């Protein structure tokens, strides 16, 4: 056992694979519940797209969190994990008819609507099922987040949501439709946000919008502020449970909730990122002219974040304690971007050593592909390895 990894068991499993530390996941969930329940009306939904592994979903479902889904498949996964429809919210700019019907069938808490044509289709499909769909409008708040450009979502230039200028008109229109009920406003400004000032800016924007709606006597039952809380990729062991206390406190302090309003959160990364590691084996150590490569059996098909967003994952040699050397850690895929890290110091690597790519529980397994006819990586939990 090096660090917290059951390395003896690891040696008997085919690599690459994801390993999930379920004790850490449970500790994280306890912290979310403890810190959010300090405030009246705070409800947390887990953003399933971060990690839809059924074992992970079951643990999250048991903790009592709701779900944030961005596809019909995710609604099915949430239901299969035991999350009731009444705790499911459904966002996405391009909901297809079967996905909307799936949401209607399960009487979900709300459809987060991103356009007028979508509103009309939901109204029509709900009428066919003789139902009234609860809808929230996803508003683009034009609030920037200090994060990677590919993961900001709340700027006017992004494809998401309805503009603030159109908000009132769309609410008025929704109220003329018989099979939808306007219940809330939804926002989501981006991901991997560590500056609480970004969330504060969102609160201020929502306060202005609520004031505007108050002036027109438009009642809003709930506010949904999305997710986006980041984690410390550089120090996965330092504070493995994100600072949920400051996060919820920011909203409690700056957002002016109306009496009886509930406040909904959609946290993905912050729930699952730190509990997961991608475990991979060193296939070859190759000496280049100016550097050496540790060629591993995992690639961008297993963990695409470094190739897609230049994301950093801390890498550790969990087999060996020899003095450190400098490596480029690269995968076997036929793409130059299939690089996990450049010039990182690792305990000296040899063929057969296991490496852990840390903080890979979010947007790791969920984004895996079969490019190059590769197998999807399997995911194992702590419980799976108790033999
Ligand atoms: C992706 C997403 C989330 C979760 O984002 P995290 O950064 O993982 O917390 C929440 N809400 C919506 C609408 C999303 O698309």
C-alpha cells in the first residue's frame, strides 16, 4: 500500500482502469449535506455528466442528493440509481423529443429551457401526455468565470440560455401556454471556478433580475445557480474535500432569496473529482534526444482532459520510491495531443510500474471513447477490491 492505494489488488487488475476511493466520496457527500443544510431551502443536485458510473451514482443517490441531467440517457441513469423524478432537473440546448418525453414520464422537477422553440415543443409534448411540465428558464447572465475558455458557459458569446433582455418576454409567453408551468430561473456560469467572487457576481446579477421581475409582479418559485465549484488539481491530498462551507456561504450571503424560494445547486466536479484516479502501467521508458518518455497504456481515450483542455492531473509512481527523474508521460494513441504531462518529476519509472493520474473522478471515465478500437476503461471502487 503506497499512499491510500490498495496496490496489491491493483497488480491483479488489467490496466488501465479507474479507481474510486468511496470513503472519500462519502466524506465529500457528508460535507455537502452538512454545509448546505445550514441554510433554509438549499437543495443540491449532482451533475451526472461528471461521472455516471452506476456504483458512484448509487452512493450519491443514497446520500439524498438530486440529479442534474443533460440528456435522456442521464435521466434514465438517475432513475436507475434510485433518484426520484421529483429531484431531477434537465438542462441542455438541444433536447430531442424522446428526451423530453422521458422527462415528462418521470415528472421531473424542472426542464431548464434554453429557447422559445424548445418551450413550444415541451408544451406540445406535455399536452400529448396530458401533463403540465414544470419549466425554468436558463438565463445567460453574461457573467464571466475565471476559468478555461472552453468551460465558461455564462457569457453572451456562449450558446447556452436565453438572453436577459428576452427573459420577461419569454416568461410572459410561457404563461400563455397551457401545458407548461413557469417555476424558476436557471443559471450556470462555467466549471472549475475557485474564485468565490465569480459566484458573488452571479448572485448580484440574479438580484437585479429578481428585482426586475418583482416590479412586474412575476413570482419565481425557485432559483437554480448551476454548479462549477472547482477543486485543487495540484494538491489532491491537501484538501481532498472541496471548501463547500465557503461556497454555500457565498450564496447565503449575497443572494437575496425571497421567502419560500428554494435555491438549487448542480455540483459535478466538486463531488467526484478527488475520489477518482486513473491507474495505468508503464509500457516503455524511451530515451529521446533531450528528454525521456514514460509511455503508458492509458491514453486520451481513457482521460481526455489534458488533450482537450490542457488540464493538469498530478501523476504519481505508486510502485516505486526511487529518486525522481523527469519524464513526458504519453499514451499510445496515434495523436500528438495524446500527452498526459510534459517534464514532470516522477520516482524513476520502469516497465511494469503503476502510475496514478490523480483527481480524475470527474469528466474522466464519463468522457472515455473507443477511438483506435480500444476498450472502455473499467471503474473499480474500494468495495470492489476488498478481497
Ligand atoms: C456541467 C454542468 C454542471 C456541473 O458543472 P461542474 O463544474 O462539474 O460542477 C451543472 N449544471 C449544468 C447545466 C451543467 O451543464
